[in-house]
C-alpha cells in the first residue's frame, strides 16, 4: 500500500504532463468552488422566500461570523496542505504524516474553542452584531446550528479537503465539498418548509447547513479510511510530533491565508456600509453585483487551489522547470477565463442581474455597477494568484505582506477616498483602481523575492 500511494503521488506531481496534471488538480477544485458559492447563497435565497425581513436580516448578521470559521479552516488546512506537498517533494514522507496530524488536531482545537466561545457569549456577540428585538431569536437559532453545533465539522471538512488535495487527491477533495453543497441546497427547503412549522424557517436553514457539513465531514473520514493506514493524511497520534520548524511553517502560511480571507469579507462589509448612505436601490444593486462577480473569482480561486500543491511539490523537489511550467499555464488559464468573463458580463449584465431581482430600476443600476466591477477580474486573479504562489513556496511573511497591503493599504482606503471624491460610482470603481496598484506591487514582489531554487529548498520561512 505504501508504494502504491507513493506511485500515485508521483504520477500526478511528477510524471503527468503539466497540462494533464493541472487539469486533474484544478477541475475538481473549480467545481467545488462554484458549488460552495451557490450553497452560500442558498440559505439567503430560501429565507428570502419567507418574505420576512427580520429572518433575512438575522441570517445576514451571522454570515460574517460563520465566515470566520472558514478563515480558521484556512489557517490549518492551507498552511498544512502547502507544507505537506513541499515535504513530499523533498521525499520527507514521515514528516509530512506528522504535519497532517498536527494540522487536523489544530483545526479541531481552534474550531472547538470558537464554537464554545460562541455558545458561552452568544448574547453579547449578537448584541455587538446588531441583533435587535425582532431579529435576536432568529439570529440565535442560526448561530447555534451553523457555529456552535456545526463549527467543528465545517472546519474539519475544509481542513481535510485541503490536506487531501495536497497529496494529489483533488478529485476526492472536491467531491466532499460538492457533496456538502448539494445536500445543503436540497435540505434547506425540506427542513424550512416541510419538516418544521411556520416561524422556524431560519432554524431549518441552520439545521440543514449543519447537517450537510456533518455529512461532508463523514465523507472525508471515509476517504481517509479508504486510503488506508499508509496514507500521508492521518489522525493517528502514534505518528509522532511534527518538528518545531514544521509547526512554525504551518502557521507562517496559514495565518496569512486566514487574515486575507477575513480582510476580503471586511472589504465587502465596508462596501455595503458606504452604499447605505445613498439609497436602498444602490444597496440592493451592489449586493447583487457582489454575488454575481464571485463566479469568475471563485473559478480563479479553484485554479489557485489546484495549482498550489503542484507548485509546492516541485518546489520541494527542486524541479524548477516543471514548477515554472505549472505557474505559467495556471496563470494563463486564469487570465483567459477572467477576460472571457469581462466579455460575457459586458454583453449580458442585465440577464445575470435578473436572476436575482425583477425590479427594472435595480436591474439598470446593478448592470452598470457590474460592467464596471468586472473590469477588475483579471487584476484580482493576478493579485491572489501571487499570494497563493508564495504560500506554495512557504513564504508566509511575503504572502501576509501582500494580503494585508492589498486590503488595508489599497482596497479599503480606496473605497473611502473615491467615495469622498466621486460619490456612489467612486465606490464601484475602487476595485479596479486599487487592484491596478496591487498587481504592480505583486509583480515587483514576485520577481524580487521569488525563491532561487538552486540556493534553497527549505521547509518554510
């Protein structure tokens, strides 16, 4: 079994032609990202069918907190996954197994602390989020289901997905996320409108989300059992403790990933807050645009997720040519998809917006917003593509610098600056303006600080 597992990894990471290897790794990741995007909209969509604004507001209040659980998953999953791929490239299989144990239990511990904290301090947290008399009970129900009860399986599912992908099993990694997403979409109406009585629709949506994440987690555990005891990804404490340098490397990449995810969500929150100062149509329009624009962005994220283990493995193995070929092909595919998305959104903006709303004024405004925002798509892809590259290299400080600079120096300040100068449309143009600066910085950092493989093959710095 040990030799078979190793051979499978070598076929994907070393032996497959680069286009085939990238396809094998990227396609499942892209599909899972699109399913995640759809199921993230499912709760809001179905709750909206109740025509109860307090229910809609309650779920919206909890979504930023729920997104923090995904940040926590990125800390252990992306940090651990990138390191495992590099270690396999260095033929340090035993240390890779120890890192997988450390990453899995780290994810469980962080999720447990977060879930317990949410349960113990539910009242002050909901008050801080703005839950009032009409929304408090709905928000409490939803938070209990998706965070207190469902927090650990949600985090563990995402950690396992990243770790399983890191050993070349992208199909299995994507299948679990896809399964959870499809189940959530199917179970939402069942729990909300069939199993539970009127007035408990939010509880039903939360229960459906928690249950689907639990089933996805069980799927990943079944994958580990099928891979066998010789698999690199294992829960067995008998494997031993990872080296201190390896633990530091997990945090060095995982923390920047978690911070970048958090700041991405914060950027959306700031946009909403600024749009509130105009009128309801503007807020509704930008809300729709922020959903529609995620489709090409999530495809880009899927490309980066599939690319990362290939780059990390070949970086660890010292195979510079294969690593560079992978980077060039992944970057080229991402840019082409981004450019095609610009063309489609410019032509069919109105049709995309009509999926979410039928009001003519809102459609007209959202279409104008979308045609502007989509111009930033290739710039956004190049920005987070560079961050993923440095995560693959184990260069946590550089990826943290790029992530923090992008959001706290360029994007969020640009929102306030352009809003103050140009008003509502300044907010819409801010993404293009800020990401132009981000891409310039990203290219400089890449060419200045990308590692010289003949000089270093370290675990991470």
